[in-house]
């Protein structure tokens, strides 16, 4: 069957129009992401005005930029003018400064002012992702007056399900649900219908905090206020979900030892993908030198008891995995607000206990097996190392992300590969020190174990 690209190349306009007519907006946007920029522009021109805007807003900023480069100047101005202010601000924020300024100058004065206000807030703040297009009501209004205001301006705003309520100085005092407003008696005051227990954030709050609040409180829209509690905008649930998706994607990629792509995977070329991973590989490679130095420091012990080398992969992998598990759980708990820095003693205590339990469980499995093939001395070394290394690894996995957050570093940077590399080196030190102690004790008792091993 001909693909979408085939039909674009052969100018099969009737079938392309038919496909656009029967396909949903999100599906169209998804297919756009798989097309070449030139093909994308051809297909986009076949959309009617309203559908074109909906598809354009559903695209990622990188694809929006590529599409704008392929369209005529008048089409570009019209598209950017019709975008929601928060979506427009996100697009301009991702574009080169000169291009963004040129597009902004082409906007009407009203839209340019809305966009400038949003771009004036700090990056990744609540003010940057809010929309200034909303309907607010006064607490002193009657329901009749309130509904009249909704009818006058309702078509220009994103959401009407929940309406913020202010006093005469624009200070946020509550929210009212539209169904309750519609069903109230005409003379009922909005102040009597509103809910006074209202969630809100300030314009300079972190956008992830705002998004988490929307998720946890099951909100449709979150009011945004300035330092004096005056209403300046709202954050809608769809924008909050995009923030959460971006933040979680960033954490997942960093926990895997790479830098976030900040663009769709298929929009990144091979050089870009390699560059995002190379730095971490180099850093982890340098950190792995510690492991080499540890092996070199205990070279005499390895030469004397070569069998110790057999257990190195098992022990360092177990330690690295334990640390990674602890770090992943703690980072996730921090991300969703389940734990904070003041919970550090409780978190570390719990993970130490978990580490001891895991180490003891693994030691109980390993001791009889190692005894069967290598003797009780080696079984003792391996078992003690498993308990110690699991305890140390879970301690490091719990402590480092929380300390990193405290000093202003993204906890995901203290990722699983970094903790694994750290635990590899320290785990080897633990292993060799325990081995020396166990075999030294046997020699002191005259057991002759070491001599037998060397023989």
C-alpha cells in the first residue's frame, strides 16, 4: 500500500484530503512527526484554517519551527497570531532569538503584549506556562451578572469549568464551578457559591511544583497569583501534563546515564544522539578508573588468592544494582513529593535496614553454594561482603540524591550509572579488606588454608 510519503511525492491530493478528513488531530500530528519537513509543509497546506491551527499546536516545538520555515510569511504570521499565548511563548522560547523577535514583531499589539508578559517570567516557572486568557468573577456579582460575563468572553478562553473569584482589588478569594453557577438562583451572589479553600501558586513557583499540585489535587485549572495574591493567569491541566511528561522524561534519561534530548527521538540526528551520551560515558569512564586503582592496590592479594577474582563480577554487580534500586526509589519519591530533605534520617534508616535484609538474604543463598565448591572460608568472605556491600550501596543510593537536591543539583544527575560506578570501586575495597581479614585469621590459627590455596 502506498505510504503517506508516497502519496505526497506523487501529489495524490484527493487521497490526502480524504485521509485528513477521516483522521483525528492527534493522529495527524503524530504522522507529521514522521514526515520530512518538506512533506510536512505540503500536507499542512491541505488543512483548513481551524484544523491547521489545532494540528500545529499539537506538534512539538522543533516540528513547529521546521514547519514555519517551509510556509509563506503570511501563513506564518496567521498561525502564530492564532496560537494560545502560553503555546506561543513556548514556541518562541525554543527558537533562535532573532527569529523569535521577528515573529513577535509581526503579532498584533494585544497578542504581542500577552506573549511578552509570559516571556518575562523566569524559565521553568509557573508564570511561563500560564495563560493570561481566562474569565474571572467578582465575589460581589450575582449569578446572572456572572453568566453574562462568561457568555461575553467565554469563547476566547481555554477553560470555563472552574472560574476563579476575586475581590474588588483582583485578589484571589476562591473558585466557583460553572455547573453550580448555572443552577443557582439569578440573585445569588458568587461569593455565596464559591469554594474558599482554593489552591494557587505564585508566578515564580517552579512549574513542576504547579503541575504536581494540579495532579495531586485533581484540578482542571490552577490560579496563578503575584506576590500580592492578585490573579494574573491560570495553568490548565493539559499544560501541567506536558510539564510532568517532560520532567519525568528528563529524570528517566538522566537515570540511564545520558542527557535529555529536549526533542522527539526521530527529530534527532545521529551526531546529536551521540553527543548527548558521550559526555556521560566519558565521566563514568573517568570514575571507573577508581575501580582500576583499587584492583591495582590489592594486586598482591589477587596474586596470592586468584580465586577471589571469580567473585568480583557477582559482588560489584550486586552492590551496583542495590544502590541503583535505592536511588531510583528515592528519586521518584522526591519527584512526587512523598519525601523531603527533613525526612533524610528516616529514609537513610529505612534503606540501611533494607540493605541489611537484602544482604542477609543473598548471603543465606550464597553461603552453602560457595561452601560446596570453594570451602567455608570463601563462603564467609562472600557472605560478609554481600551483607556489607548491600548495606553500603542502599545507604549511598538513599543519601546522595537527597543531598544533591539540597545543594541545588538535579537528583537524577546522581543517576544509577554514577552510583553503580561509585559502589563498584568501594565494593571492591570492602571485598578485599574482608578477604584479608578472614584469611589472615585462618593463618594466625595455623589452619594452613592460604598455603593450601597457593598450592
